C-alpha cells in the first residue's frame, strides 16, 4: 500500500511538472494564466493519485502494463519542453535553445513536404502570417511529429522484440482495460481486432483531419493564428500526441487479440491431445 501510494504521488508530481512547464519556461506569462495552470495542475494531480493509488480499475488503460503510459508521458513532456525551449530562445537565447532551435528547424524542413502533416499545419495559418511565425509553427510541428513517431517506434520495439505485455508478468484485463467488457457479446478476438484497426485508421488520419477541421471552421471561429505561445505549445503538442496515442492503443489492442488467439490455439491443441485415441 505504501509503495503504491508513493508511486501515485510521484506520478502526480510529474503531471504537475508537465502542465507547468510552458508557464515556467515561456516569458511574459500573466497572473491569470498562472492561476489557470495551477488549477489544472491540482486537478490532474488529484486524478493521478486517485487512479494509481487504487487497486481497482479506473479510467487509465494499461495502467499496470508498462511502458505504455510511461512512453506516452515522456513523449508529451518532451514535446512540450522542446517547443517551450524554442519559444524561450527567441527572447532569451542560450546554448540549449540554439541547439534545440537548429534541431527543430532541420526536422521541420525535412518533414515539410507536400501533403505531409507538417505542411497541413503550416497551410492552416492565414496568408498574411509573418515569416517568423510560420517558421516557429513549422519548427514546433516538426519537433512534435518527430517525437510522436519516435515514441511509436519505441513502443513497437517493446511489442515485437520485448514481448510486451508478457515481459511484465500476467496481463490483468480487468485492471488494464477497464472499459472493455469481454462478456458484452461477440467474439473477443474479433472485437479487439476491430477496435485495433479503428484506432490505427483514426490515428493515421487525425494529423490531416484536425487541420482540415480547423480550416473549415474559420467562418465560425475565425482564422487560427497560434500567436499565443502557450496556446501554440499545447495545440501543436496535442495535434501530434493524440494520433500517436491512438496508434499505440491500436498496436496494444492488436497485440492483446494476438495473445488471446494464441492461448485459444494452445488450449485447443492440449484438449485434442487429451482426447482418447
């Protein structure tokens, strides 16, 4: 119980650090924004402690199947931190900000080709957007998309090479998949496979779909400028993080379906071997 509570508190502290990172790094953050960040941090910390201190299933999937959620957290934190460092370097340049800016510029230029997700974000900006703002968005989108794809590749390595989730012991469906009811009807393997394919398709198309929806809604909400640094950091980070999370979930569900099917075949072979000749 003590170790579980300690882990929950540590995770809550990390969540607070994640949410507060842009406010801590970006210059010119006003008091109203600080209060909003503090309120969201308190809520996220309380939710994290409640989730991870409990032995019962909650809202977080694959809670006891590392490194699924750890990779997602590291991905989002790295994205938010790197973009915040780039924006901070515009006002307070250091060796770190210059290095990250150079890295982000190269990544953004490499990924910004016709019909790429980064190009869709750049085309979302109004035509009269300044060159510096366009370069900032391209750089931020390049960093965000690169980190998300790197996270997806690492998780695929754990699934195919490190035999996730069996490397962490028995997989508890009740704890790790709280929203999945294996008794609700239909074949479990088919349902898991269908959900896996759905998540993979949505995760692949979402980086293109989000800019298209924002562009189509300009008549109702006005053009998307992303001029506010904090809003830009979170919007661009979420634009790449959410699709990567869905792709990871699709891979995870497909892996669970594969394990269930494998156990079925193993049980069938054992039952056949026990039958009298």
